[in-house]
């Protein structure tokens, strides 16, 4: 996930909570670990999926839902 250049950096717990909350809407996510930075957030998500493309799409969907549901992440975007 990437943040706008002028956005404040939210606490790691804010980003992690947003992602953990978003995973509840999908089957497949098993574990999320994230670290915030001035550029956005970097992390890893372990998922159960039938193939790499499905796993990537699932991760992007979770990130997009986390961004959409978290005011502190306004203007952020998900990318692979």
C-alpha cells in the first residue's frame, strides 16, 4: 500500500488493524504482518489460494477494503 506524499504516517497499529479487519470479509487470509513508513506500508500476507494470481488478487482486495474503511488511509492505494 502506498500513501500520498503529503499524508501523515499513521501508526503501524492503525494499518495493521485496518488490514486485520478487512481480512474478515474474505476466505483465504491466514496472517498479516505490516510496517508503516513515509512511503506507505510494507508487509506480508499469508493466504490460502489455488494459484499465485488468485493470491495476489485476494491481497489487493484486502488492501483496498482496508483503505476504503479507514479514514487515516484516505488517499492511499493498493498495488502489486
